[in-house]
C-alpha cells in the first residue's frame, strides 16, 4: 500500500490519514459547544448581542442570582450517596448471580434485564405519588432512592457480566482456604473488579449529575434543589441571560468531565473486559 509522507520522514498510509481527518472533524463538532459556552459565558448580554467584547459580569450575576455552592453541594451529595448504594447492591447481587449457585438465579437475572428496559418516564408519576404518601418529596432521601432504583439494574447486569469472567478457580481456592462466600467477595472479587467499579461510577455519576426530570419533581424546594434544577429554573425565567446560562452550563460540566478524566483508564478497561466476556 502506498504511503503519504507527512512531516519529516514520517510515512503514513492514506487510510490512516483519512481516519485522522474524520476523527479531527468529529472532535471539532463535539468540542464546539464547549467553545461556544466558554466564549459566551465571558460576555455580558449586550456584548453577546453585539458579538464582541468580554467581561466577567455574567459569572458575577450567576453567583448573585443562583446559590451555586449550595446547589452544587446538593448535587454532589446526592450523586455520592446514590452511587455508593448502587455499588453496594450491584456488586453483591452481581457476585451472587454469577458465582453463587441458587435456585432461580436465571429468573432473577432476567428480571434485572427486564427492569433495564422500563423507561423512567413510565414509573416517575407512580413513584411521585407513592413518595408523597410517605413524605419523601423535597427530601434528599426520596431523590436518592429513585436514582438508586433507576441505576441499579444496569449496574447489576454489568457487574454480573464482569464477575462471570472471573476464574472459578480463584473462588474455589478462597473457599478451600476457609473463607466464606462473603470473605471471597470482599477479599478477592472486589479488589479484582476495580475496572468494573470505575465503569459503574462514571456511567452513574454523569446521568445523575445532569438529571433534570427527577430533580425537578422530587426536589422542588430551593434549599434541596440541585444545580441542574437551578439552571432549569434560571432558564425558565422571563428575562433569560444567555451568557449567564452558558456560565452555569459550563460550570455544570466540570464535575462530570473531571470524574470521566479521573476514571478514564479504568473505564476503557472495564468496558473492554465486559464486552469480551
């Protein structure tokens, strides 16, 4: 295959050049919204209308209008607690479904897969009515329970798939050394499941952090409102500041992007192992 010389002495095949060009175009398309948010957030409403100039007025107005620290703290607390509960349920259930032999485990796994196919919109109203009866509306516990119920089926399926690829000889060796199934789970299975755990953390943190529907229904009071809900309320006001909204949107992307970058290595490994097993 003929090769094209680019830079000094570097030969690259035309197919690879085409791949790089396509990836470059896709990267530009993906990154442009972030560029637009960043540029717009450093303009006032007048400068945005004129398309020129920069200032910090939109950021100042955002922090004066929206309780950013409190709402981001609410979002972070809800995400952390919900993900911890999801990990506890998903890892234990996934290990039991993959390694512990009990009657009806195939039916249980089928039920979990079926739960993944239920749209959130179809259960949100019944959940709201039931939670209102037990006074869990406008409380952190109500929103956390909904997020756990929505996220657990997929996380359990992923952990089950991962644990199935773990050699049975390791489990048998732990049992022969006197460990119980719980001991094998804590001392052998969990340390080996770091890629899968990181995958669950990333794939649960991003949708929970960015969620608007559940937060808007279950966290209506200002003192328990999440940052995404706060931005939604800001966008619904009569006088909407586009630069201020872009500043809030840019600020909202930082935690999700940070979690993704932090766990990126484990995420790729976890998804690859899950797909190959």
